[in-house]
């Protein structure tokens, strides 16, 4: 993987962590269970990133 792809994975991790903390109130308020909508959004985002990385690796980039 190239440097740009590692940066994309790192940014995705940071955004996932921020969204999880914001959705659940972790560390700053009473904890709320994560909603199914958020789980679907996380799964779709990561599936899209994995699909893009696999597609690019097959193209030879």
C-alpha cells in the first residue's frame, strides 16, 4: 500500500473513533448504547474503503 492509502485508513480510523464517541457520549456524558443506524454507517464506510483498496490493488496502483 502507498503512503496515501495508509493516510486514508488512518483518517477513517480517526473519524470512526470520533463518530463513536459522539454517538455514545463516551468520556463526556452518560453512556448511550450505539444505534443501529450508526453501526450500518460504520459498516458501509469501512466496506467502501476496503472495496476501493481492493479495486486499486487489482488495477496495479
